[in-house]
C-alpha cells in the first residue's frame, strides 16, 4: 500500500487534534506516515501510532522553526521525492496553506485546499470542498499526484486505529532561498482555560447584539456554563469587544461543533460560511427576521441579555 | 518602489450563482465585483503610495472581459495603472495554471512588492500567492494582519491557531493581507471619474510567452467532477421569549444531551 504523508502539528501538550483527524482521513488512501518537525518525543510517536501512523519522519533541523514555512515545504518535497506517496495531507491554516502551495508547485501536483473529505476512486484521489461561502459541495479528482490536500479541522472525527510507528530521522538540506522570511518572534496563544475554538464540541458565539465589550461577558459566562469555547462575529472583533482570534466566518475560523449557540448574530453569509456545518444550531436574537433563524434547530426571539442569564440559571438548576 | 496588487473579479457573493455544465460558474448570469478581500490589499497599496513608500502602484488581474470593472474600482481607490490578462484559453485553469499566468505577467510588468488579499471570495483557496512566489523564486509573507514596509524589507504580524508570529521578509516579496489591515476607503465621485482616465493594458497568453496547452482545461491538475448544493437545513422550532424562552431552550438542550 502506498504511503500517505501527514504533516503533524504538535504543541507542548502533544499532537494537535486536527492532526489526528488527518491520520484518520489518510487511512482511506493508504498507509499514514507522519512528518514531525522538531523533536519526535516518545509521547508524540505513541500518539501518532495510536491513530494509525506506521512511520514517523522526524525532521529536526533548526531552520524549521527559524524561518516561515519554506524550510518545511522543502523537507516535504524531499521526503515525497524519496517516498512517492499517493497524497500529502496538511491541516488548513496559514502555515498549512503555505506549505501545501509550495509543495504542489515543486511536484507539479494537483492541490485540493480546504477539503472536508477524501477518498480513493480507482487510482485517483478525490476530495470534497465546500465552496461559495458554504452554499455548494464540489467534488474534484486530482489528475496528477501526489494529491496535495489541506483538510479543514473538524471535518472528520478522529478515530484511533493502533499501529506501531517506526521513527526515521530525516536529514533535509535547506537552501538559502528558503530562508528569506525570518520569524522574528512567535508568541504562543495564552490559554483561557476554555476549549480551543476549532476543536470545541460546543461553541457559544456573540454578535452585534451584545452591544459592547461588557455586553460580551454574558457570552463568556454562557460558554463557561456549557463547557464551551467562545466565538464572535466580525462586528464584535472589529469593535474590539473580543479578540480577533475568536472570529468565526470566512475571514476567521471555520468551526463545526456539535452545538453552536449564536446570540445577537444576524447571520451574514460570511459568518454562516464559518459555522453552518455545526450539527445543532441555536439562535437567540431580538430580530425575528434575522437570517440566522433560517438555519436554527432551535431559536428564541428575544433579548440575549435576558435569555442568556436565565439560561445560565436553568443550566445550574438542572445540574443541581 | 513599484507595487503590483493582484486582484480578482469575482461573482457577487450575495447573488444567486449558477453552474455551467462544465461546473464553472456561469458568469454571464451573475453580477461581478472586485473581491472584497482584495480591497484590503488595494487600500494598503494606496496608503503606501500616499506615504511615499511606493512611487508606482499597478493592479493586475486575470479574468474575463468584464474584469475591467474590478480594475476600475481598484483604480478609484488608488494606483497608477492596471494590467488585464484576458484569454479564452485560460478558462478552466487550476490554481497551478492561474499562478503560472500571474507569474509570467509579473515578470513582464516588474515589481518590488506584490500585495494581494488573503483569499478570493469565490474559490477561497488561499494558495495562489505562495505558488506565484515559488514560481518567481521570491519571498512570501501570507495572512498578514498588519504590514509595515521600509525601503528593502517588509514586516508583518500574523495569527495562527497556536501563536502570533512577527515575520520579516526581504524584498522582492509577495504579501497577502487579511481584513485586519483595515477597510478600503469609499472612493469619492472625483476619484471614480479620475479612474476612468488611468491606463489599462491588456495582455494575452501569447504576450506572456505561454501557449494554450500550459493552462486552462488541458493543463488542469484537478477536475471538478460534481457540484451539488449544500443540503438545506430543516426548519427548527422558533419560540418568542415571553419569559419562558430560556427554560424552553434549556429543555431543548437537555433533550439533545447538551446539559
């Protein structure tokens, strides 16, 4: 069976969930082989093996962190040229897109950005992409491989399938032209204690209807009552009522949680594009005509500043 | 410094789009506009010209004849001139093909800094800028939420899922900007009229030294084999809050196992 290269993202807490999703998706195409930049600790290797990686390529050159994206793209190209994988899977995101695009040009290979599913049809890799602000599903066949696919987080559920991962150290030569973009500083995001927005099973998001920075606190309190991550519409982040990284939508994060609570969000297509694959959608809005109600599984026409505090009380009551 | 801004003329996001049998968008039936996400790049270029950092700003687009409308909009915001690559053979190009056309056009036009939006609002791929960079052998700094330029380098801030990065790149380079960089100005009537006098040069594939086999359908590395509308969500229960809205909502959440 052919290899499928899976670019692993790791933090101090181990392998990120989107990488486990990639490994799960990769198993439909071939044998997953993870590429780890930096130290491949025993914990990381074990976790990758748990989700089906039979091989781990460990690339530890310091250039990988010092410069933006390009050294990693070179490493992937060099590994791919030796391993002849059927596909290269990357998580969608700024770095993932950077790497995938460069790899596709160097290998003259077809690329499917932001895929939500991948499969093999005959010998060809086929991917599904959500296009036009989420209104259509396009299915595309890669004509020249290896298929370079960036996958949206949360599109597939990560499922374990234990395999014994063998580590292979890879020496990569990084050319000077890959060192043009120096990372001057990299500040890890400060943990809020809440789940990460793109990983969360429940998201509570606030829009224009919160009214102010203070008004946004009711969103945070509701999120904490439900064990949820906090999201926001673009109006809220533009007004600095909440941090930009909480923005859900076309120019922010794409989420697909089990439950999405949209409070005071009217539901412009740019916002819906980022959350409409959520399994259950709850809407609270004063305006009964808000487009968001059209995609609601349950909606309350009312003032979020009355409904949400009462909901927090109800949750506390039911939890006893 | 010469700045070239890559812009795309896209179908109006709020219009009803139709697909042709070959799964391309039936552009004849849909209003078009300058991609909103490219307007941020146009605005950044206009500001750099006002600050005296750039002495020439050129807008470059690849698209159908009507794409000149998008260029006129950009020229009303700022800039000196525009280049429109138009050729029937380009239709059906994948990202690789599009990046090849752009790279050849950029070689012809000349550049120190290339700016563009973080994505188009139609295809939303966010991979063409990096492909152009690779073909030109230049640096890239993508998804910039903040941009500053001095004579020989660009510094950007970008946010990933796990970190905020500050990145310095030496020119020549391509930089894609997000909506964090600031809304484009609304052009005044005088600027709109003035834009009509700015020159737009048209180029064909032959002008770029490319032939039809290198782009479009023949060279496509991916083929769309099916397009279907996302299934509509079934209408849910909507209640008007009469003081019991929260209790009813809690009941719904409990039924679904969320509480």
